[in-house]
C-alpha cells in the first residue's frame, strides 16, 4: 500500500481547521461533512468504506463501512484527489471546540487506537477500523466504552478532540492515572486498564468518579483537557437551572394525563 | 541450541513505536542482537502483560546505561518461540501471563449467558403472560373476592338506589340462578335505579343490573344474554385479572421507562390494560353463550340485545383504545357463535316481562 505523503498546516487556536496541500495526483480522505473549503480541480468523490482502496468487492467495502459506522464515523468516506498539474488545497474543520493533532501512523508503529469519532481526516491509505474493548470492566468504567477506533496505515491522520490536547510518552513500566474520558488516543503497545479510586470519600466528593483510567507504558498517549461529557454536564446543569419552567410544564402534562385517564375509566358491561 | 525470535524493544532513547530487534535466550541470559548488544540475566527479568488488549507479553529489565527496557515479541510465532525457549526461572511467570489472557473469556461467556437467559425470561413472560396472570389470580382466595364485592355493594347501597326485592329483582335472580346452577360462588342479584343501559359484576358473585337495561330489553331472553355475559366475569375472576394485569403493566412501564417518561409509561399502561379488558369481554361473550345453552335458554337474546345497544351507544372513536370490542365486531362474533351451536328449540322463559317492566315504571313514578 503506497501512502500519500501530505503537507498540512493547522490554523486557529481553539476552533481549528487543517489545510492540506495536495501534490498532483495525491489524495486525502475525510469524514463526510468535515470539508471546509477546497480548490478548484480537486475531484471530490464519496466511497463506501474507508476509501483505502484495499477492498474491491462491494460487500467487503460495505462491511468495512458498517464497522466504521460502529466506531462513530460515517458509512462513507469523502476522497479528495488533485487532478491538476500543480499543488491544490483542501481544508477540514473540527466539528467542535478543541484541537486537531496530526499523528504520523508510521511513527506510531502503524496502528493507533483513538476515541470514538475522533478521526477527522488523513492521507489516503489511512484505514479506520474498530477496536473492540475485550476487558469488560475497562469497557464499562474506562470512559471510552467498548468500541474505539483503530487507525492503521503509515500516513498522517488528523485526530480531533475537545479542549487542549497533549501528547505524552510513557517509558516501559511507567504508569499514568487519567480521568476517565480524557483519553483521546494511545498506541496499541500501551496497557489500558482501570483503577478503583480507592476511597469512597474521594469518589463522592472528589468529583473524579469511582475509577481512573490507568495507562502503562511503553508507548505514546494523547489526552484531552475537556471531554465533551464534562462540557455537556456543565451546560445541562446551566440549562436546567436557567429554565425551571420546563420542568413545571412537564409536571402539568403528566398530571393532566393522569386526570384524563381516571375520568375515562369505565366499568365492564 | 538457541532460538532467535523477532521482537520490539522499547526504552527511553528508542523510537516510541519500538525498535525491531532479534533476541534469544542463551542459558540463563537474554541476549538482544543488532547494534545494541544488550544482555540481561533471567532472574532480573520481570514478565508483564500489557498492550491495549492486555495480551502483549513484555519482558522488562533495567539496563545499567539505557535504564528501563521492555521487550515484546513481534508476532505469535516469536511469542511461541520466546515461551518455549525461556529458562526455567521465567516459566511460572510466563504461565501466569498465558492464563491471564484467558481471564475475560469466562466473563464474556457469563455475560452472554446472562443476556440470553434474560431474553428467554422476557420471551417466556410474553408467551406465558395469560398463564402467569391466571396463576397470580388463583393465589387469591374466594373470601377476598367476596370482601371486594361486598364493599362495592355497600357503597352502592349508600346511594339508596339499590333494589333488593320486587318483581324486577325476582326476574333477574330467577334467570341468574338458572345460569349459575352448580357455581362455587354464592350469587347476589340486584337492580340499580339508574336509567342508563348498563350492568356490571363485582367480584365474589355480586351482579347489578341498571333499570335502564331492563326497560330496554324486549324479552327476558335478552336480559338472560346480558346476565350470562356478566356471570362469566365473576366465574373467570375477570376483575382480579384486570387488576393483576394493570399492576403488571404499571410495574413493567416503570421498570422499562423509568420515571422520566411518565407520559409514555401511562400510555403503555393504558394501551396494555384496555387491550386486555377487550380480551376479557370477548371471553365473557363466548362463554356466556355456552352458559345460556347449558341453562336451556335461547341464546339469540344476547345478539339482539347487543344490536339494541349498538344503536344506543355512540361508536368508540378508536377501536384499539376502547375498553370493549368494537360493537359491530362483537355482535358479528356473537352471531357466528350462535350459528355454530346445534339447532335446538328452547323453551321460553316463564316470566311475565311486561309486568316486570311495569313494576319498574311504577317505582319511577313513586320516587
């Protein structure tokens, strides 16, 4: 599989987009709907599956598409091919506040496991698959669920997550405790486990939950500072306190239904 | 005799994805080939399980110059070679690693088994729903039903509209007793001074007929048809069944939907209970016909009376939500049931029907 090396620049600070420069004949792939702008002469097509071009049979491509779908991506992939004689640009925007990090899969040993839906775009040949969490307790309490994405290939993949993103190297035997949900990506050589917070008091009042994700080296991990779960909890709390009328309306609907129900009850004839 | 295996070496100064090396055990020492030329004593090596799937084997040791190092076999062949060629000091640790890889298989099997048995339970509850309700109802003794019926009657009596004697009550009880000969219930018959066309049965054998129904019935056989229907509600403990069913639906709605979607819960509850009560009405109709035949009373009265009822009562807007079978449907079912019965001449009921009606008219004037 020959990968398409691509040049790119990431713009913006908190609401980012990545501009990719395509050499003539080169391709980039992205999630449908991620494209922000594209130069003329760039052919845009949509393929079922991950657009890696590896599978030619329709059913096997469809199966790959379904697996992609489970990993939080679309069934389809958009492919951008430069048909012109000179370089052309295409840009992909992040779907929310946060950062885009370029990860060279060749440096990561060809495989990277990322949070569901974190893949934004990449060089052609980057395959998006499914990484099934075989550890039940990690799946339940690890904060990432049972399904993550597995990116394979040796090109650059652009991964997006909310908040600030940081990359960390874990030496052999080095462990890091991470709040569940803050994990964005990890190399497959990293051990991903959960650790009981240890103290009920910490769990209840420390606000960190009952479990930590424990990541042990060797390998590289990427962390996000603001998981969407945390953000949505904050926003939901604000929405509820800001709009007490909503709850009253629901209560009235329930009461009205109960009254109607009682009034329309009848005796058997 | 030494065996080489391909491996990835991880360390502080090495590439993050690991460095591809060739390694082998020589006696009690691990040798890592290539440019590195590393060596470690087997008793200084720890066996660790790592990787995303917790199935990667890592041999870890501390090197004097390079610090902490980790070596992982590149593939399954290399892994097998490593395990088979490892010195005895590492054997127990390696065996523990192999075992730990199988740990969660049992858990997944258990989880799958639990899910499957839950599915079986749900399906069997759905299929055997009637049987479960029947069983629950059978647990209730007849005395409890009597008490329920008695308290209902006591409330009615307080309204002062309940007739316990008179030609109308006599007519109702003479027909009713014919229908209920040999029953385990002790029946009480009464007439309620209410001009609407209705009749109902309270559990434990209390049957009440509205005055309006008697006035609307053209023959005593029509009254017999209604009574035969009502008696089946008592005999088959329909009130209790409806209560148990309602309880079941309410519980299920709460369990499945939680208290968040209270509206949806009540909808499910209502659809569930009304559908159930329609089933019970249909059952009472068909068994009522059989009771009429047993009591030697012409069954056509039931059909003709429900025809009258169909004209009086407005059509229910939504068939599914009505607590009674759609009237047309119901009459058709009853008529089909009558057709299926063997042809027979039934003796007319020996009741002076105009006199019974007249007695009620007089009561009306008196009040």
